[in-house]
């Protein structure tokens, strides 16, 4: 299958102008594949918004940080905001 079901809590973070991370929030995964990840969120995120997703995988001590762009964002009654995020490199600001 192109996507595998995955149900775990992750932390999503929107990136502001210049790639500056904003406050993160917890959401749940729906599925994950080579090209992207599906999330369910209580927070609305606009399409084309750049995001980071911090996810604990396997037996790694440190969570993995995935970067991407929101390609789908829609509200489902009783579920929340369903987000489709395509993996994409995100340029981070240099310096502090």
C-alpha cells in the first residue's frame, strides 16, 4: 500500500515567515507513507503552510523531525481537522 495506518500522538509546528518555528501542538497520525503523513488536529492549518512534525519512531531515544507542506486541510464533524502533509525539505533560519 502507498500509505500504512499509524495511530500515535505527534507534535506539529507551523513555520512562520523565514522558517521560524511557532508553538507546537499535539495531534494524532492517521497514516504515513514515503511521500507524506496524514494527521488529525484540533487546530486548523491552511494549505501550503510549512510544518514540522516531531514523531517518536521505534526504539530511537530522540524523536524524528519530519518537514513538509500542508496539501490538504479540511474539517470533519466529530473528528477534527484532517491534514494531508507532503514531505518536503524546509529551510531553517541561520543564526538565533
